[in-house]
C-alpha cells in the first residue's frame, strides 16, 4: 500500500490529536489578545494623562511645543539611544532590597508598598 494513502498516516477528521493542539493554540491566541487589550488600555490612559499634563503646563507656564519636544528628546537620550523608548529603571524595595516589579503596587517578596510609583506607576 502507498504510504501517502495509508489511513495510519493521513489525518482523520475528528481524530482528536489535532483538535487538542487547536484548542491549545486558540487558548494562547485568546491570552495574547487579552494582553494586547490590556496594553492598549494602558497606552490610552497614559496618553490621556500626558495630554492633560501638557495642557496644564502650557496654559499655566507659557511653555511651547518646542520646549516639550526638547524635553522629550532629553529624556529619550538618558539611556544613550534616541529611539523613542524609555529605558527600564529598576527600583529596589526599601525593606528587603530586592528588585521590585513595575507591574505590582507592592514588593512581591515582602509586601512593602511601592510608594515611589507616582502618577505613572498607578496607570
């Protein structure tokens, strides 16, 4: 019998093996979509906070767009590369001196609150 037409080699409809893999793949895809939604929501909140701060500063201080763009460039260059990204800054827990996760409001090791999170850490 030809190997290409063998029922042992050919995928069978409803065979089960492929459906389990498809289910796992669908679960991973859903998880990725949910994470992308969380990231998108956070970007929207950060954009809103930045817009509000800029409008307040511009109205109350007379700063210009050029001033803002110069500061953006200055902050961008702090990590040595003008790439439009903020360098990751690691904070240490004041209680246990371990690196604190930027995703959590408390130290994962000892539970100490992250009091340095500031406005952007709460978004």
